[in-house]
């Protein structure tokens, strides 16, 4: 059997684009995930919450910022404004069940290749054949573990189960964007001393794009009295190396200063991303992200699409759910068109801000 589409990944991107496929009239597809629906969110540190607020605004023609489909809202189903990862994973599983999505869990993808006009998706269990493939495996389970000499002595924040359970009273965090500030916030709330280092100064960035500056949620938390008391900020302080000597961790900055702690430094340097696993299917941009055409399709192997936080177009970064969900309908429409389907129902997505196919409207800065 040959599927019209195989979607790889059952997180926010995979579930969201699969719903768009159904709305486009595509029924012969399968979603596969090596774990289960929402697994990456389940793996968030227990204290971490969404920086984007959820609010059920469907009644006035707007979507909850964390919704992946029209008519659903995590705020409505969970009754919280800033869900934890575990709460959001539960929401995604409910959405997948409601839309009766053909999800197959526990399927580990080994290789994706195009043979003639079809794709062959080799898994540990079976080989699937498809006319199209959508890669939506995300990035959280693929943390960045390079760039600093001795990084193996650090703990990546994506591997922390609960900040409360980390032993020690003196922490160094490398990386001052969302994950780093989140870690500092929670450790400080447990009366831990924290030193937070960043190459730049994201907490003072004047951009209104949360993809490049801190969210208002993080900035607000940084103004807590106890955060200011417990956390020392080191902007414009790139770290060159980390060493472990006689039970002490030495963190050396590029300017030669050495900082010491008895606890393993936390690394909040972002994610390598799952797209590196299929780098042979895409031409890469200068920044290492996949180069995409106007339909988020590979420029070198037609029929393979990218959905999720790794989507980039020029200087536009679609790294949050409310950003990359706007491209679900674009991908679904392109696939439906190739299958000879009109996909008229997708026009509804435009009314809900879920169909962004004109990028000229992006990039506008706030004026005050």
C-alpha cells in the first residue's frame, strides 16, 4: 500500500498539519512517532510553562495562541493560561483522538529516501511507501551539544526533569534566552544562587519579535524581587570552555575570566533539531536550516515538506506554535493540489489567521 502522505512526528506540528490534511480532503495518510503523541512536551522540566498565554477566544474569530487547529483551545480544555509541558501533551492527545487521526506510536524511523516517484520510509517495524512525506519531528529531543570546549561537563536544560531536584546551591547557566531565564527563575525560586551568561543581552533586546528577544512572560518574571536578589546577569560574556577539576567546574569566558562552581553548569544553548537527521533531503541555508520553497517543500527533492519550529523563510523565524501553525494549510494545499483535490475547506483557515501564504506582511515592528 502506498500512502498519499506519511507525517513523521506527532507533536504540535505533526498533529496540526495532519488535521489540515483531513480538512484538505486527504484521508490516505499515516502519522508515525517513535514515542507517543506530545512526547517532547512530556519531557519538559516539570516547572516549565508555555511562555505564550492561552485564552479561549474562538467565539470572536480568533484562535488561542497555543492552538494547533480551528475550534480547539488548550485554555478551554485545560483551564490554565500558561500550560506545563505535561498538560499540553495531554491536550494534544485529546485533539488527536477527537479528530480520529491515524497515529501509530512507537515507530522509530531509520531512513527516508525517494525511490522513483515514491518515498520509502524505513522504520524498525516495517517499510512504508508514500507519495509525500512531512517531516514534523521537532527539535526538543535533539539538544545542541556542541560549540563550547568541555560541553560534556554541562547538563542541557532539555534533559532536566525537575529543577527542584537538582542538588547544589550555586549554579552557572550558559545561555540567557528563554530556556536559560526559565532555569534561572525556577532555581532562584528555590533559593539557589545563579549566574546567567549570554553572548548578547536578550533581556534588553529592543526587537518586538519574540523569536529574537525574550517574551514578556520571561521579562515579567525577571522583575521578581527574589530573581534580582538571587540571579547575577553576565551579558556579552561568551563562554569558551568548561573544565572539571578536583570536583570543581571551571567556566572560562572568552575574555579570560574564570568562574567556579561545585555543581555541573547548565547549558541552555538551544537545539540542533531533528532536521539534521534528514539533511540529505534538503539544501541547507547559510544558517544551517533547510532551504524551502514557497510551500515549505524541499528545493532538491520534491514531495518532502517541513513543518514545525525549524521552518525559515528569509529572515522570518517560525519557531513558536502560533507562527508555524500558519503554514499547515500551505503544506496541505500543495499536497492536495498534487493529488488533484480542490481543498476548498482550507480557505476557512484564512479567516482564522491559519493560512499565511504571503510573507510580505511579516516582519513589521511595533512602534511603541
